[in-house]
């Protein structure tokens, strides 16, 4: 198995019951995942970056949340329009300052 | 916001539709999450370790998968009985060799 160099997680508010509910879901987390996946594909870096959904991170007032590991960068209030900037920052070893949760 | 020092992700086979399906789910990913959360609580380290579910990681034949970030350690074939060993390894800066995906 080849581990990805970077792993992007998008909070999608899944409860353990499997239900999607709440703030992140209302803000179209699924569309964020989709746009990040497309951006990874567009930039031809699917061997370097993986994108996954994650359940509720208990930061609902700052959602939707995107986390980049192993960098441990946390973004809040993310929209699908931020996908390109996030992927480019991951590849460039930088962060998208306007989205960073402090 | 205080970031966790360690973040454990458990694959729970959520599809973007919100449905849980497939191998990981059949193997009780929800119970693994529950046991890891209890172990974190038992050891009093909820300020250091966070546990979240994650969607399908496309490693279904090796599931259920548990990933530890920022360490970037990937475990396969995990059961709820491995929760204590996984949490203890995270805290001790080691890995559970028998579960590591190579």
C-alpha cells in the first residue's frame, strides 16, 4: 500500500447512525469533497493527495471544517470555491491564511 | 481552538449519500470508534487525542482501517479489542506492529 503524502479531511457531519445532519451538511460538504477531488485530478496529483470525509468534529460554529494531515492545518468556513487554493497550498507547502482556524 | 496532538480516524464506509455500506461497516466500525473513545476517556487524554470517523478509504480488503495523524500510521483489520493497544501506542510514541499495513 502506498500512503498518500497528504490527506485532506472534510467534515461532513456524519453521525454514527450514518445520518448526515447539521451545519456542515447544510453548507454542502459533499460539494467541497467533490471540488477538492476534481482539483486533485486536474492537477494530476492523485498519487500524492487523498481526500476523505470525516464525521462531526464538534466545531460546528466554524464549519465546514477541512483538515490537512500530516501538516495538521485546520480550515474553517470552507466553501467549494476554496478547493483550488487548498490543494495548491498543500502542494506548495503553504497554508490558505484566510481560512485557518486560530 | 485547541488542536488535538493526535487524531485517530476510523473508516466507517460512509458514502457521500450518508449511507453506511460494505466491509468496514459489517465489521462494526462504529464499535471500534466507541471503544477508542472509551479508552481515551479511561486514560484521561481527551485533551490530547481526538477520534473521528472517516468515509471509505478504498482499502476495503484490508478494513476496517484506522489511521493516526500526524504520525501517518495506518492499521488494517482492526477490531474493537485493539482499541486499548492503539491508544496506548499513540501515547507512547510507538506503533501496534501486528496491525500496521505494509
